C-alpha cells in the first residue's frame, strides 16, 4: 500500500477543540449538537467549515484553518466560539471543556446518527459507549515526509509533559478516580487507539495500514486513533495526547509548546543531528505516571532511564525553546506554560480544589469549568 503524504508548509499549525454542551441550570449534558450544527450551517446545504459534528450529541468540535501562528489559530477558534454562542445562549446551553464531564452518566448519552459512528459502537460495545471524553488535537505541518516518523518518535519523549499539563479528567460518573487524567486510560481501550508503534521507515507504516485494512480492523487511515499520528491528507503530525483544555489561554500555551517542539526537532534534523527517542516501555510508563500523578509525575527522560519531576524538566525545556518561540512568534503563549505550573495548577488540580471548597458537590466543578471557558483563562479566586 502506498500512502502519499500531502504537501504542507513547514510549521503551519491547526487546532481541533472538542466542546461539551451543558445545561445552564443543571450543569448536566444537553443532547442538542444537531440543533446547534443546523443553526450555524451557512444555509447552502453545506456544513459550517469550522464547527463540526462529533460522536455524541452532547459534543461539537471547533477547528481552525491552516494557520501560521498560535495567535492566528486562537483567533480563528474564538470566532467559531462566538458564532456558537449566538445559538447556544438562547438555548440556555453553555460551552465547557475538560477531559471528562465530572458527573454525567455515559448510559444517558446519545450517539450521532451516522453510519460510521454506529459501526464504531457496534464493534467496540461497552468501551465504545463509554467514550464520554473530550480532547484537543494540534496539527503541525511537516514539509518532508522523511521527517515525520523521527519527529513523531522524538515527541513521544515529551508525552508525559503534555498529558500532565492538560490533565483535566479526575472525575468520572460523579466519583473522584484518583487520576489526573482518567480520559487517557479510557481512550486507549479502543482498538487502534493509544500509543503509536515507533516505526523507523515510512514503508513500515504502509505495511501496518495495509495489514489492518486487509484484516478488516480499519477501513480508512483516520480510524488509526493513536495519541500521536501522521496525518497524510493534511501533511501534518497530529498530537492527540491532551485532555480537553478548559480555557483559551491554556490551549494557546500547550499549542505553542507543540509548535515549538516540532520545529525544534525539525531544525535538529536539518543540522544532521539524531533526534531523541526512548523505548516504548518507558513511554508507556510515562503515560501512566502522568495520567495518575499529573504535575507531580516523575518522568523517565531518556534511554539511560534518567528521571526528573515533570515541572523541573519543563523549566529546562522552556529555556531551550526560547529562540524557536521567538521565530514562531509565540513567546508570550509559550511562557503561559509557567502559569499552569505556578498559578492555580493544571485543570485537574483546580477542579479538585473547587470540589473540596464545595463539600464534594460536582455541579460546582461544572460551574467553574463553564466560567473558565467564558473568561478564557483559569479563574483562581472563588472565595
């Protein structure tokens, strides 16, 4: 099987942001996605170009066009959210984002009436029906197909950093799971989801896809749901690690970290230097540590099994990426990573703090997430 990789301008960026639709009064999920999508459609029989359908009727996804800077991408997302609110506000529906809804029940959610979603649920059954989860995907353009797999392997060395920063799913079905990111461990239960294989050559990826299609595991490349995957139709590397991110400011910071790291590794290849990689068993352990402990995770950094607290390694990484951030015009956004580390913490930490302040009442957690989405940044003082 031949898998062509589309021509793409180097280090362009695109973002996909999955949003929950919640009732303004109860905080529970509302099954009104189709109503919303019909209302925002341009009226020519076409769908809205930047507001998309998702698996469940409680979810919509906003996506950017091809952007050159993180700021351009967040401006694009902001316009889509403004358009959404023109429809959702009169419905008394709020927008919210986190890896999971704190108390909604998966048994009460409705699946979008599309054949591909029905096929997914029919195959995956109990696990598929539990995919009441939300994420953020960041695409970065790569101009040369031969760079894609080395950069993908290098980005796996930062897996735990991204998951810890974005972790926002401590609650599931009204219970504290004890994890910072319950979503990460749930999503990997789907076939072809989870950590990618670390292929060395493009033909190995082609052979894998050919085998999966021949045996009926997938029908299309997009059904490979790895946490990091090439996106041949866009000519990008797609980072799918992150939990749903509640605020625009945090999304901008994590997108900037993604943008800078891909470009940094691309420059290393241009200079003829070998990119870092770590064994798959270390990546798997880092995923679990970040999902369990979040910003308190001690990550395995390299093949020599050096370990460091994720926040300490992020400080080193931010300094290393400063010249790249300046070139990509995202210095301010990248520095926002320090705000996540030093201010109110990652979303899972803020959610637990709100729950504690409200004697475990999770409707207060939903209200805080709704407020943060509207404000565009973490709301730290709720006293």
